[in-house]
C-alpha cells in the first residue's frame, strides 16, 4: 500500500497537465472575480461548453471605474521546476487576455502575461520566465517568475473597452 501511495504521489508531482477540460470536468472550484469587488459593473460566468471546454465569457463595463473580469483556480501545490513553458490550447474571440499564476496562493500579487487570440483554436506557448509580477494592473519592481511551484492559475479580461468576450479553454499544461 505504501509503495502504491509513493507512485501516485510521484506521478502527480511530475504530471505536466494543469487542467484538461472535458464533459465531466468539475469546474466548481474555478472562482470568478469581477470589478464589482471595487464598485464596477462588469459580469462574467465560467462553466463548460456543450463540447466540454472551459468557457469564460462576459461583458465589460467601464461604469464606476470598472473594466475587468477574471477567473482563477487554486491548485494543489504543483512542482514545476522541470518545466519552462505553460501551453494553452484555447479558442478566443480575437482579443487579448492575461494568463495569471501564483507560486503561493496567499501572495497579494500575480505573475502575468498578455496573450492574443485569433478566433480559431490555438496552442499558445508562454515561457514562465516571461511572466512578470503585477498587482492591480501595475508591474511590480520584482524579478520575473522563477519559482519551483505554482498554486493558482487564472485568466483576466479587461482591455479598457466596453465589450463582450469569450474564451474557450481545452487544456492547460506544462512543457
């Protein structure tokens, strides 16, 4: 029994899949945070599409200094020191999004990077070393990401424009 437990632990620690969406995925642990936390009026939802992809969609409002919607997922601490890249298989709407990660879910800031979508299914490769620390839209005077673990991953949409958005997510993995 102990041998089996060790194998399971080692397998989960070295797995490169962060989240692989399908019709049976439990998305209840993905948490929405919109600008309403600071008085804004933007809205969004996160769920599964009919084909089992993660579906983050909503509407941005600039009322009351608003302008963003986000969704995040807290992970069990994931060892990533043997990986250099996060690969996203996504289908966006031709707009820009932020990928956000935290090495410690209790940190006040996230490491972020902006990526563009083109309306088709894409695999986007994001070098971890290019993700920079940011808090409330401001780049911090700290080094780029160089941690051994991640505990949270998410997406943010907000392009300083009142508009609808939609991002489908098939898979998030490490490479």
